[in-house]
C-alpha cells in the first residue's frame, strides 16, 4: 500500500463517517520545519522548490552542511 492508497483510504473513511478532511496549509511551507523542507525538496508535484533553489534555513543546511 503506497502513500496515495493510504490517503485515498483516509478520505474514504472520512466520507463514510461524515468527517471533514482538513489539510494543514503549514505542511506546505518549507521554511517552518525540516520535515516541510524535505517534503518540498523531494516532492514530485512541486518542481519549484529544490535543494538548489530553496532559501529556507533547513534546506540551506542540507545543501551546505
């Protein structure tokens, strides 16, 4: 089961139980946490941010050590 399958299952479960699915917009702000910076760097959906052009401190630490 891949991440896409897992997300589909979560959405299906929410719908079945009348629950709202909420996306935390801060998950997509690479300047906030290392996890977000890594997500932005490796994301296949967002080619605009990479280790070479992300100015967030976490990515710069990864780039320059």
